[in-house]
């Protein structure tokens, strides 16, 4: 799958000025839509967690043109998420919250093409993380 790197970069640049609000909204969507996910974070410093999410998003978008470096980092992230109790079933929940957040912050710029670019990107990220986590990828498809 070839990702629409320019679309991903351009759309991410538009949300960057509101990056802290963006990650706040992401977790609001995640926990509102998936109350079962909240216990996974009960022993987590959420301020630190939000910064780590933001850093991961920035790193991912900034390294879209360096697939090997990005691939290794995402595989490592996937392996670490197993230790945090993340299961394959959680990945689509996170993806859904991420798409909702982009839709909220991009407004009219959330076109079908941009949405598809992020769906494809999230699926690629998920596939890499799961290969590092050694899960079955069929359990994590975004719809």
C-alpha cells in the first residue's frame, strides 16, 4: 500500500497549532466511545501519556519518507504496548478515536481523500506495531 504522504503531512500541519487540544480530544473520544478502554490507563500519568501520543504522531508524520526507520520504531512501540496490556482488539478503537479527532480539528479540510489517507496510514501503522507485538493482523482491521 502506498500512502499519500503529502496529504498526511499537510493535514497534520493544520492540526499542529492545536496539538495539545487535539490529544485531549482524542482521549475524550477514546474513553467516551469505549469505556472499557479506561481501565487500561488507570495507573497511567495521563499528562505524560498525552505528550507521548503527541510525540509519536509527530515522529510518525515526520518520518513517513523514511520507511525503514519508521518501521523499526513502530515495531518497537508495538512490542512495548503488549506489556501495557494492549490487545489487537484495542487498535481499531484507537483508530476510530483518531479519525474522529482529525475530523473535528480539520473541519472542511476533512475530505474523503484525507480520511482515506489516514485510514490507510493507521492501518499501516497498526500492521507494523502488530508485527512487533506478534499478534494476528486479522483481529485489527479498521472498517
